[in-house]
C-alpha cells in the first residue's frame, strides 16, 4: 500500500489539498486527511507539489517509425524509461508509413514488454497501407482476440498513403465497430491525416451517408486542418493534435469550442521528414519525442489555459475516446496512474500502483 500526503490534487479537476491511499493497482481512498499505521505502508510527502493523473499518449511509434530516406533513416524504438520519465503511464503504439519491414507482430511484442515493465500499453493493427496489415489476417479478429489491440490505423490525404477509397475506410470502420461491440473495446479507426488540403473530406462523406457512430473515428495530425477541426467537432467528432510548432495555440482555440473533444499526442519516435518543394526527395529528418506531451501541456498553462483543461487533453479526454474506463481521473476505484511534480520537475510516476519513477529517476530496463 502507498499513501500520498498533502497533495495539491488535480483529478484533473482542482480538488485542493488531499491525501491519496493506493491499495494494489487502484485508488482506495481520497480524503483531506488519512492517518494509517499499517505494516509495509510507504508514505510520500507531496507538500507543495502538484499531483495529477498519468498522461495518456495515443500515438507513439513503439518499435520506431521512418525509413523515407532509406534504411539508415529508420527511427529507433521507444524505450519504456523515456515514457515514464515524461509523465506518461499509458501509451498506444502503432505502425506508420512502413507496414513492410515492421509488423503488427513486432508491435504487439513491444507493447507486451511495456506491460511487463509496469506501463499500461495498447496498440493498433494496420499502418498507412491498404490492404491493411494485421496479425491474424483480419482487422476484426485482431481487435477481438488480441488483448492489446484496441483499433485499426490507416492514412489519408498523404502522398505516402494508399489513397483509400471512401468505401475502404467505411469497411474498416464497420469491422472496428462490430469488433468493439464483441470485445468491449473502443474499436477506433485511427486516421493519419496528411497535408493534402482535402484533409478529412472522406470522413464527412461517411458521417453524412451512414449511421456508424462518429466516436469510432480518431483523426490525428489535425493541427493542419483547423477549419475542418471546427466542423468535425460541431458534429460531435473528436480531433487529435500532434505536439509540434504552434500546436499549443491551436489546441487552445479548439478547446474554447469544446474542451472534451480535443486531445494531444506526440507521434513519438515517428519520423518528421522535411521534403523538397515537389515532395520528390527528403532534405531533412527529425523525429517525435514523448517528452513533448509534458512540454506542450506546460506551454498551454503558461499561455493562460486553466490547468484542469490542459490536463484533460492528455488524461480524461483520451481515456474517454479510447474507452479506458479506469484511467484519466484520480478517483476512488480508478487505476493508480499518478504523477507527482515539484514545479516543472517530475518527481514520481506511479503506474497502476507501481512506482516507475522515484525522485526523478526511472527504474532500470532489462538490459540497463
């Protein structure tokens, strides 16, 4: 058991000064004062420190992304230590442009390793390509039978994608929808949206022509399509923004429209290629970083956004949209996914009741 004392608690809502009792992997009690004398009870004094839910990053390249500039440009895998040290306790791994040399099998294996280390970790089947790459041979089977898989990934409006027809996206959505009902998972269609000005026009077509619930569509990299963001949100759709450039300011604009429909993610360990004018060659290469989630939350707070709303974009909101019913909030009965920070410094990270970061240092990985 673990007792956190004197916490300035954001659940993500401002709860004032509270004590938090953790038993096993969940929160047993939150109260103004908890005094216990129990063998093997560890106490953490968080006086003067902020305590909030562990962050959820719904878009990470767990086994690495990239490769657009040859094999040497492949981005390395994302380490579990970097995840925890960024205040992230839940990740969703996925494939990117490369569904050829990287496989769903490898992705699931990496996610299982994250879980063994102590993180909450999930993944998506699929990649940029159509026909969709899977582990079992079928999108619905992957979602239903593989515990870690919660949905499917595809890509639109990008010169590297397969340019799926609207009916192909609809077919993925129908499979994900049925699989979600059978497996009690979110069954999202996580859609990489590229720079093409058409953006998510195909999603608007599907919304207009069918009765598939809009909750199943999870368009990401939407910071480049702000008008469509507003239109999609007005229909009740959720948008995900990637942490780079002026995403903080764009997120704040959209949060004024609806603070429940916006999430942030990092695209960690995915490649950020810089293309020449006609996109015929890569002239520069960067990569996403998991640490950017904390950076951009802080940027929004520094710009005057209410701390609760900023935290919601990386806690309660992604938990709701990905149907993580025990995550995203610090309440009795919820998973004990907790960050304790001394100002900007992350001091403790607790995942399902296990301390992964203590006094700013994460526990070692297998080969460290």
